[in-house]
């Protein structure tokens, strides 16, 4: 378990991997608990990039984020039998990742940065996740995007931690309000209130730089 992701890539034969890829998360969990170790390896492959992106955007340190992703999978491996299978597995694993990221922030003084490439000033309720890549952008837009990114980094860093977290989970990860409530251990009303405040604060902070 020293390097879960590396082991996952190394030992699963292609035919078995193809079969495992067709399974839902709940089926993979059941298979692993029944003794199929390769089901866990598929879980690692399925979630490692997503969790790294989430943790990195939260703490602003990719190298440390990679360490924390490893810790997530170690905890999942050790405690899978405790997982309530009436719940969504993705919510459980994101909760573990969220708690590790929050602990990391508490243990250091610098604020995390979130890297965006485009910003929409007004969010609709169903606009999730935000699309930060502009597929039609031209090479001469590079300077504009870099300038915008620097504005966003500074703006997001000024959001309180609890606002920043729901913002990332909703806008980047595409989580539902219900999932965010479970991940952050908050009620639904609190999640919606924090997200609304985060969006408004973010727009106000960044607006002068967009003039």
C-alpha cells in the first residue's frame, strides 16, 4: 500500500481491467469486499486524477496533493468494510479527501489557490461544473487568459475556507447540493447559503480587475 496508484497500474491484466471498468462503484466495492483485490485497483484508477484535482485546487500544492491522494486510498482500503453501502461511494471518498485537505490547511499558514481560465459573473443554479477551457480560443488569447488566471488566483485565495470548499465542489467537481452537504457535514441550507455567498464574494472581488 506504499504507492497504491502505481500498484494499480502495474498488476491488472487488460482483459480483467476491461471487465472491471464496466462495473458501477457499488459493484466494485462489493467485489473488493468479497476478496477481489483488483476491484480496489480499478477504484484507484477511476478516482485518483479526480481526487488529485480536487485536493490540489483546495490546498494549492500538487506535490502535497499527490501525498494526500495516496492517504485517501490507504484509508479507503483499510476502512472499506465500514462504508455504508446505502450511500454513494463517490460521496464517501470525497468526504475523506475533503477532511484531509482541510486538515492540511489547518496545519499551515498559506492559503490555497484555485486556477481558473474563464469566469462567468452570473451563475445559474444548474451551471455545474463551470467550463474553464475555451475550445475556440486562439493563440493570441494566451496573454488574456494568463492575466485572468492571476486575477482569479488572488480572488479565490481571499474566500474563507468554508466558502472556497463548497465553491470548488459545486463549480469544479459538479457535486450536487446533497453530496456537498454530506461531504462537508453541513445541512442543505448551509451549503446553499455558503455557495451563494462564495459566488457573490468572488464576483465582487474579481470585478474591479475585469474592467
